[in-house]
C-alpha cells in the first residue's frame, strides 16, 4: 500500500468525523465534545507519525 493512499484515507476519515460531529452532535456535555476532539486529534497524530516515519526512512537511505 502506498503511503499517500493511507494518508488520504486518514484525512477523509478526519473530515467525515468533523462534519458528522458538527451536523449531528451526540450530546451537549463536555464528555461528548472531548471524545470528538480526541478522535480528531488521534487521526492527526496518526498522519503525523506516518509522515515522520517515511521521512526518517528516506533520511536513512540518503548518503552524502
């Protein structure tokens, strides 16, 4: 699987989560808000981790 495809899927899931949360909030309390924010942040962390892993792998393969 290509990293670009995986990142695109994560971005799509993140956008769908944000849209769904805004269109149909599951509750009015701080727990529901925290859950949605945490899920969004988790997807962002997954994207960042993948990008860093690929960058690290590319740096290791680059000889000056």
